[in-house]
């Protein structure tokens, strides 16, 4: 903490004050939430997934349907990182804030289930989940864990136990709509909250990037913690350009200690 500027320290204190005063705080998390857990984000220069691959080629519903082997070859390293990842201090801090009653829900763009692994209970997954797989033919859904191990280890593409067709991870690919139940719930939370904290998101992917505007339009406070600026920094009560895995535990500590 001593190595941080006085301005950042003041921002952390102010963010904690806003959290303590809030009656309905909602968290919106993006890929930057999980980089400290070893899962790459999408847009960072040189290291992001889309710096190496064209998303519409490797991660689209069209590719999955027409060239499933190409999709799974691309997906395997990411699945391995997710399979082996553990929650970092940012996930743990948010779970603790929820346990203490300061956080009502977490809206996440991530598919890694690290919020749940950290102990968070109310998690709205906007881009799907790695927890389940669904058959592309008969729509039978299975728990992903028994299939992920062999896929990660030897590249074995998962097949449906009922009809033997390929199982699709229940994550949202390019060309798919967001899960409607999750989207409606996220909008409801954005409109009801009196504080939204954005953590590890560049707010570049619509429609989720518009949720903070819905909160602001109804008078909510806004906190942004991200390594790089977002389009809403000028509207935020607090904007901190640091690693969420370092900042969120500090905010949690100050909220907990009053």
C-alpha cells in the first residue's frame, strides 16, 4: 500500500466508503478479473486471445458446426487454463463482501466459474459457463467435469452419451445470442442497484458494456477498477487503473473494518 500514490490510496478509501453506504451493490466483472489466475484476457496487446487468433474464425458458432475439430483445437489450451485455475484474491474479496451483505449480485462476462469457486452465491453468467455441455443434436445436457479431464489431457472431443453426437460447451460463441434469462436478470440488477462496481472489464463488448449506463441513468454510483481506461471513466465516482487482484482485497479490508 505504501508504494501506491496518495491519489490511489484516497480512491480506495472512497470506494470503500461508497460500498459501506450502499444498500444494493452490484459487481460487473470482465476478463481482467481472472488474468492473475492464469487465464488470458481477450484484447491486451500481445497477450490477449484476439491478438493471436481471429475470433470469428476460431470461436464462432459457424466454426463449431462446420469444423468442430478446428474449434476444439483452439479451445483446448483455454479449457486447460480454466480447468486448472484457482480463484485469486479479487474473487475471494468479492465473495467475502457478498457473505458480509455488501454485494447483492455479480454479473460476469467470464466463463471460468472462479467466482463460484471462491464462494460467491449470486452469479449471473452473461457469456455462459464451462460447467455444462449440451449435445448439438439431441440437446441432452451433461456436467462438463467428467469430460474436461480427458479433453484437456489428450484432446478427446466430448460426445453425447445418448446419441454420440458432439457436445458443445455451454459458452456463448460469436453468432449466438446471450442467454435471455441471464440478460433480463442483469438488466434488472443494473436498474435496481445504487452502486455498480466494474472490475477488470474494458467495457467494449455490447450489450453488457451498456449495463453501467443503465445504473447511472437511475442515479447509481459507479466505481471502475481496470488496468486501462473505459468509455465511462468520466462518469465514474472512482476510477482506479490498477490490478483488481491487488485493489479489491484492499477495498474489502476497509469495508470490513469500517
